């Protein structure tokens, strides 16, 4: 049973690390502010959740598990809230997301 938990744990940790890397690349490569905020918001919650789940499977102490659970709950609420606040502040400052007609190039 210990080997199964180790495999699941490392799969979750590696998966979370992969999503963190993809989110970082998305932050650098995506074209506009709103796309970047969206990529980082999704990446933050998913990558952190997978990594914490993997760490939960590794721990033997209940106090450590409770602390990891509390950290996940805090991240679950603060990540999307911060992303929403950034997007609202950008809209308030005058940034507008590009429309489909502005981003498409014509073939004429």
C-alpha cells in the first residue's frame, strides 16, 4: 500500500509542477493582460492543489495534514479573488480586452 501512495503522491507533485511550469510559460507567451491573468489564476489554483494533495499523501502526522489543508483553503479563496481584483482594477484603469475582430488578421 505504501508504494501505491508514493506513486500517487509523486504523480500529483509532478503534475502540479507541470501545471506551474505551463502557467509560467503562459504568463510569458500570451498576448494580452487578461489572457495572462487568466492563465496564472488557473495555474495557481490547480498547481497548488495538486502539489498539496501530493504532500498530503506523503505525511504521516495529522497536524501536518491539517496545516496543509488550511493552506489549500487559503489559496483556494485568495487566488481567484486576487485574479478577479487584478482584472477589475485593469478594467477600471481603462484597459479593455481585445475583441475577436481586432485580433484576427484579414487575408485581403
